[in-house]
């Protein structure tokens, strides 16, 4: 059962070809990139659906609510993303969840299909145990996770951030510490944005298959030739 007051918000996009994973689409094709992204979200939802928190899907575009709900299921709360840039959309997602009465909110991206539930639990436990903010550094210099308590939320951390640059985590952590918040870091993770990221994912998981993973099932179908040999996606 969800723990009282905990909200996990996942930022997602409608998996429409040409609108998601554009760097992967350039390396492969837009249909494959969109199907792969949908598998990322499926795997995360399957892994996290039993967690001790309310799971909220903050989706974009806002007008595709019906399609997004049909694609990912009715068992989650849905929240349209609002704002012209990533920082504004994240800030408003936090504000909306706190306005619903949640006492702790952790927000994650949807490009991390192998993220274990233990990382999310560690983030909530840190906030319950006295931390005032949590961050999960990503290998590209950004972050894949950020969280606050209602009484320590710092919306200004999202303002003026150079999204997409490799200084986002460093700047965000520095800002939060500069405001005097007790910051807890969860383990670094690697999200999947590029062909190199995808190759790294396969190197880490190609032999395990991530039991039940739709991502690996799709990739395995693309990677294994007639003799079962690996080829490029």
C-alpha cells in the first residue's frame, strides 16, 4: 500500500514517432525510437507500481490525455505538464502534487528503464529521515531524480537552468546547498538519450535480459540476426 503522503511523479511524453527520443531517432529511425521509449515507460511502471507511494504520470502534450491514458493504463493518476520549458514544467508538477496534499514528492524522468525501486525508496526514506532535498546525478551531468518535502520545496532551483548541458547537476546541488538545505544524493544512474547510452545499456544488461523487460525484448528482436548474432539496432 502507498505510504501516506508520498508521491512519485514521472515525467512522460506521448510515445509518438518524431516527438520522442529524437537523438535516438536520428541514429536509427523515429518509429523505433518511439516504440523503444514506450517500452522504457512500461518497464518503469511495472517495476515501480507496487511501491509505497502514489504514482503520478505528468504527461505531455496536454491534449493527448486520452491517448496517454489508453497507452499506459487507468491505474495511475495523470497530470498534464504545463509550461514552455523543462524547468517550468517540473516546478508546476511539484506545485500541483503538493497542492493535492502530499507531504513528500520525488520526481523522475522516464529514460531510465532499469532503475530499481530501491533507489526510489531510498529517496523517500532520506526525506522522511531529515533530508530536505534529494538529487540523483545522471552520467551526462544532469539529474534523473529530484525530491523535496512540502516545507522545504525550492521552486527557484528550476529557474534559468541550462537544461541539456553537463553542469545541471552541479549547479542544482550548489544552489540547494547554498540555500542551506540538507541535500541527500542517491546513486548515479545513466539515462538513455543517445546511441552510446543505448550501447551502454546493452553492455550492462544484454546477458541478463532484465527479466520481464519490454525494452530488452524489443532490443533483442532488433539485435539478433539469423544466427543469433548481435547487430546494430
